[in-house]
């Protein structure tokens, strides 16, 4: 029963740490999520298998999953940023090839 409790506690910590970086920027960087996934995957894999090999496999799998989550967060943040900018299009403008400013209005 102690082993199951350790694995459950590690899984709760891993899930809690995975939600910390939910407010990512639209910058294409998924390093934090990859590191959190690799660390928590290694922890759970090591506790579940009681071996170094299990920790390595868990770390690799967790890193891949964390990287995927990080890129998904970035895509969502970029969509949110574009939607915000679309709502403020009346503030946007462009200059034509003659140097004249043109404003966008709805």
C-alpha cells in the first residue's frame, strides 16, 4: 500500500506542477513545460518501477508529453492574442507604397 500511496502522491504533484505554466506567452517556447513533464515523468516512472530504467523511460515520456502540452498552450495563447487584436482593428493602420496612412475600420 505504501508504494501505491507514493505513486499517487507523485501523480498529484506532477498534475499540480503541470498547471503552473498555464499562462504561457505566444512565443513558441515550450521549455518550461518540457522540463516539468520530464521531471515529473522521471519521478513517477522511478517510483512505479523502482529502477533507473523506469525513471529514464518516464522522464523521456514525460518530456515528450510536456513538450506537446507546451506547444498546445502556445497555440491557444496565440489564438487568444489574435482574437484580442481582431477586436481592436479600428486602432490598426497601414502605409501604402506612396507613404499615405490608411486606417482599418469595421
